[in-house]
C-alpha cells in the first residue's frame, strides 16, 4: 500500500521473524560441534544465518576429549560472525569448571564458598571431593568437579565415570594436566577463564516466533540450562539467576531434573517458550523445548532447534552442500 507521498506505508511490510537457533550440550566434542555448525550454515538462508541469534544451552566441557578446542571455537564466533548475536549459557558442568579455576563471582553477602559445603558433607567421601591446593576457598561444585569418585560405574548412564562425578577427567587432559591437578588453574588460558566468567545463567527474549499447529505464534523466550523450578516463584528464580548468586550450593535451574522438567504454571498465562539442554533427551512438548540429544555420549548426536520453523538439525545429518 502506498502512502500519501508515494512511499510504502511501514505497516504494510510484514517483518520477517528473526531466526533463533538453540544448540544443545556439546560436552567436549569438537567434531560434532563443527559438523553441526556446518549443517546449520548449509540449511539456513545465508542472510538469516549471518544475523541469527545463537543460544548455546550450556555444558561445553567434560566427557568428550576436546573441551579446550570447543571453547576456542565458541570464542572465535564473535569475530568470525560479527553480525550474529551469541548467548553462552552456563551449564552445571561449566559452573563447576568455573568454580575450580576461581572465576565465579563471590557470594553477594560476603560469605565464604566453604559455606556451600555444609548441606552436602555426607557425600564428601563417596564423591571424593577435591582437597588439593586452594580447596579451602572453593565452591562446593568445584570440589565435586575435580574430585575422584569412589564408585567407578555410572549406573544411570551405563558408562564408567571419568575421574569425578562430573566426568571432568577429559577436560583436565585437554589442557595437558592429569585429572584433579591444581595445575589446571595455570593451564587454562586467560581468554578461556574470561569465557567461563562471562557465561550467563539465564537469557530472556521478549519476542520470539515459533511455528505451531495454529500458525506462527509470538512468545517470550527463557533459556536456562536445566529449566525453571515448577514450585518456586519465577521472578525470584530469575532474580537469583541474573545475579549469579553463588551462595547457592546447587543451582536448581542449572542442575535439576524432575523439578525443572515442566514449564511453571504461572508462565502458561502468557505464551512463554522455555528452552533447555541438560536432560540427555530431545523432548518437545508445546512450548517446552529440551534440546540435549547427545547427553555427552560419544555415540549420540548433538542437536539444535531452529526457530521459528522448529526444525531439528543434528551433527549427523547428511545435507547436500
């Protein structure tokens, strides 16, 4: 429709929804990450891809052998794709890695990280918490991450533990030091420490489009590694996550399971996408998106979901170039 001055009236031009891509847990597998990225680049229109919002859902480290290379790749994205927006959520594994190398923000009330141990000391012997240099001032999750678990077989995953309850051994080795060595603090480059320090615990978008059976729907989006606790006030959870409140020994939205699986009821009144990784599953139910098909297992693919189309892309997809 032409305006009075012969121009096109602004409201007559439909605005194309911005492309949003949410990438599941990578867990130290650089080849999977590279293949997935290549598939996304092949599948998505170049103009859309160059300006896309890319949300990484956390857990970049542990289990796979290439944590150092994975973080190098992620750091390089901002210079290689300057018109994209990149969000790097902290997963529970990344939180623990950051805790060990000393880049978590201090507790806001001035308390010591040793306060986070108290509730869980009954697990210390079984999990073999780290007791090397610097442990006295370390958050609980850093000690668990670098510890040496006494039980060797993970019944839930059907795999051997790799060093600790977090399977952190391969991360240490990717930086050239043995599991549980305090030398990792020196071995991790400063730019990697900055990456770990800068990770966000939650990300919100006010207007993201998603394809539904009724057509395109405009929604709010909340991205958080595990999900939001269904029985706690959402505003309070978001406040804690945005503040990176490290007084909390175990951050439920980064590490919970059943308690964060569903969308909290109070968010169902206004259409809200809650997207996460963490759970070792690909699960899509309404606006609840769980994108972690890999689960850190070598034989499983790493997946991403592309919005608004809701297309699932995997590193194993064979796409025509």
